[in-house]
């Protein structure tokens, strides 16, 4: 304003022209700053209204409740794969045994009526049972088309049912081992110990401390039946042929009188 007054004193032009110019030089930037400030004020008021807004019927809720202000982040932590460390295996085994004891002693431990152990879910959860049946039917359809999957289940049933198959057959690389209860062994193929264990394992004939699960002993792709089946039974796929082949080989090995 002082600079404008000096300009007016030094010139003989009508003061209205210079006053108008001086007002324009000073107040146009001021008007721009006022407009930007107004826009910022409007934006901040809208943001505050959104933050302080409450749905109808929830007027008594305090501000900044978790239900109205959910946390949000664009950062996604990298997913770490599950590593079955010895500590986690011990924790899983302890939880398995603890739930089993709670289920077997439901009355003594005062468990609710709807408490069930995972093995009893079949009889306690009809929705899960129906889904399990559908999955089993689909899996059976796929298994019947795959010789390896079909023979895996058949051979496992034979090992459980027939003791002579486990003890008397000339197995080549591994022999089947059947336990009365689930037993935990480290599977060399899976490189993992299944919590709760299994009943059927395949013990190495070279190193008796190494075991394979049935899934690793009979792979689903390109199985080598010359190593999987006993010697002389490589082409056998059913029990009738197994018994006939056994009688034939026993008769050929018997000493002639």
C-alpha cells in the first residue's frame, strides 16, 4: 500500500486509474489465496462430517468405535510357508492327545453336550458328513481311473487284512509294517512326521530306521511295479491272482519227492 501511495504522488494522472491498478495488484493474489483457503475449508468440513457420521439408530455409540472405523492398510505381509518344526509337532501331538482324553472322559471333564473329537465328527456333524460323502464319491471316481491310486488303496487293505502278505512275501525294497495303534515315524519321502501317526508304514530292507508312508511308497505318477510288488508278483493286481500265484510259486519251490 505504501508503494502505491508513492506512485500516486509522483504522477499527475487521475488517481482513480492508479487506485484501481493498485487494488488489482494487491487484491487479485489475495482473492486467489482466499479461494484456495475456502476450498480447503470445504474439503476439511466434508471429511469431518464423514468421520463424525453415524448410522441412524446408533446415535448413542461413542465416536471412533471399531465398528465404525475399521483399520485399513495397503501393506500385505509376505505369507510364510508352514514349517513343521519339532516344537510345532510337539504342540500338535499334545493337542491331539488332550482332545482325545477330553472326548473319552466327557462326563468327568464336564464338556458340553455338543463337544466332539475330530474322529467323531462323522456322527455329530451331518453337514460335514454330507460334504465328505460327496468328496469321497468324486475321489473314488478319479481313483478308479488311475491304476496307481486304485492299487495304493488295495495294497493297503491287503496289508491290514492278511498277515501272510506282510510276513511271507518276498518284498524287494521295503516291507510293510502294521501297528495296532497309530505310530509316528518320520517319512523319508515326505520329509515329515504326521501328527498322530499312521498304522501302516513301509520299512526299508537296507536301513531299518527309514520308513515310507503308503503315499510315497506307491506314487500316483509312473510307479515302478517291479520294485513295489513282491518278487514274482509284479503283474498281480487282485487277490484272486495273488493267491493263485502264491500257490504256483510255493509248488515250484517245494522239493520233489
